[in-house]
C-alpha cells in the first residue's frame, strides 16, 4: 500500500513519520519549502511522550507531486486545515490509484466536501482523539500528550455508510504503528463528539493565550469550557447523532451539570481531572498555535460549525456564536489577546 500524506504539518508529519518507521511506504507532500527540504536531507525528528526517533522519509514539495503519476497513492491521508480541503482534494485526486481513496484526518467535518470532488465511495473518515502533537520547526514534531491507555483507540476509522469494510480494517492496522486504532460504525457521532471536544479550547485558547492545562486549572475558564461542551452536546443531539464520550465523559454527564447550583459542575470537574492526567503543560489548542504564528485559524470549522448547525436547527448555542466572532476579530487585529476578551462570559 502506497500512502500519501497531503499536508505534512504537525499531525501529518507525526503520523506519516511513525508509519514510515513501522515499515510502510509513505510519501509526504507539503508546500512549506523549508520543511520539505529538511525532510529530504535529514528526515523527520519525532519526539515527546512516545520517545525520540529519527525517521528517513520520502518527501515532495507540492510542485513536485507530478511524479506520483508514475506511482499513484492507494490512500491519500488529508491533513490540511479544513479551509484548504477543497483545493487540496482537487489537487490530489489525479494521483489516486484506481481503487484509491481519501482518508480525512482533519478537524471539523469535511467528508461531504471531499465526496463532492472524488465521489462518496472514495472517502473514509478518521477521527483523532488525544494525539496532541506540535511542529517545533522544519522536520521536527513533538507529541506532548501521553499515549492512549490499552484499548483506547486514538484513531477511529469510519466509512460513510457505517459498515465495517476490509479497507477500513486494513488502514486501521497500518495506523497501529502510530498508536491504538480501531474501526467505528458511528463516524458521524465520533466526528461531532471530537468537534465538541476541540471546541472547549479552540476559542478560549487563542483569545486568552492560555494553554490547555492552565485553562482547566482556573475555575472561570474551566466552567466556560464546560458550557461550550454542553452547547455542543445539545446541537449534536438535535442533529440526531449518537454522541460518544467527550474528554472521556458521557453526554448525559455533560448535560447533568447545572451552573446555577453551587456543586452542579462537580461531577463533570471530577471526571475532567482524570482526562487531564494525560495532558502536558506544553499542550495548546491548534488555534492558539496559529495565532502565535500569524496564521488563519480553523475557528469557523470548529466553534463556528457548532454555531452554524445550531442556527439551522433552531437550537441555542450563544457561546459558540460569540466566541467564533471574537476569534475572527483577534485574527483581524481588532482585539488584543488576554483574559479580558472573555471576562464578560464568566458566571
């Protein structure tokens, strides 16, 4: 199986590097020239909670991808930002083998966009849970989150129709060279649950400049995060989705919390403590990384998507709506990062 990583950023480079280390045929395709050059000359340096490794890899700049016409990819793992999904899918589809397919390993819910360009039969979803990686420089990626405990699938592979197929089982086996992987029959519920998980930090992080550990250490930011999760659960249920655990907490427990009762969030906060044990102090929302590097965030595909679906369904999700707008203001230089950007939303 020839695997192409399209978008060899933090997730793409780490996953692709670990698969290459496991003996799989992997080609990295990216548009950051310095990063591609480093991978060609020096390979990838992977570090962090799974150990430190140096992995030789095959890398191509986007402008060199034509060579893939001679050796097409069987699985194109799409790791670009959600807002780059359409053009990258158009770009890579000519490099798919006759039975090849696109595996979306992204934030948000991009399968429909991909399917409109390559066909529903050539799309598979992959939901990542608690992988926690950061690119620290060209050719260097660190995993700051601890590996999953036995039986907990970091990678959840799902077909659009929800059935278990040989190709889903096959790519799940390949991904086990990175961390635990399994096939899910509930892709859409997994997707929304992960989206809700991301949304608890994806706006608070960039607006305040706080890392995830610090964000959960404060009562006010932690409880704002909890209310964001509650809105996400309500919208997901209104969509008719079967939601999975979010930060290892069941949807029913999330909704049981009542901010108007002194200990209404006690059970949620107790469960969050268990989940936080896998976090490292260096962990940050990807949106905060983007702001610090002067890049566009995926906020419209995370909190913004929850707000959009809530509006369509007539469900209340005011916090997601407000915070999405504020992150966009921050991107535009109309807000100054700091706790003052969200203080009015505290209890």
